[in-house]
């Protein structure tokens, strides 16, 4: 089920954020969710998890378990889009043209 309404997008975003925060807890500073096509042109969900300074690097099995939990939570709601999930640490650096949107809002 691919829903494009803003209410559906908000619900999906809430499910993703709730699942991530339940799995990773206090090391999550923020979560950014975008609905875009992947490189094959398939509708997808991109999720950036912005971590705190206290987050271990790498996250190891906690990250894998979080990915699986998000995918399962979405599938339980009939969502078929694949969630591409990426952790972001405070010291990560990005070229200006690909800097995550959340970083632009905070500047």
C-alpha cells in the first residue's frame, strides 16, 4: 500500500520515528524521513538517523535490529516501500549540495 496523502506520510513518519527511538533510545537526536524514488525508479522511503555524541561507532547489531524492526513495523501496516536507513554521527561531513535537510534547518 503506497499512500501519498500528507496524513498517511505523517503516520508512516511517526511509525518510523517511534520504532527507531524504541530501539536506539537516548542516542537518537533526530530522525529525518523522505519519500523519494530509488535509483531504479521505485517508490522508497529514506531515513536518516541523527545520533548524539554518545552514540557508539559503529552501532553493530543494534543498527541491524533497528532496520529490521522498521521494515517489520511498516509491513505490518501494509507499507511496501523499502526503507533505506542511514545513521548520521555529529561529526559527519557532507558536501554542501548533499547536506541533509535537517542540518540546513538547524543552521
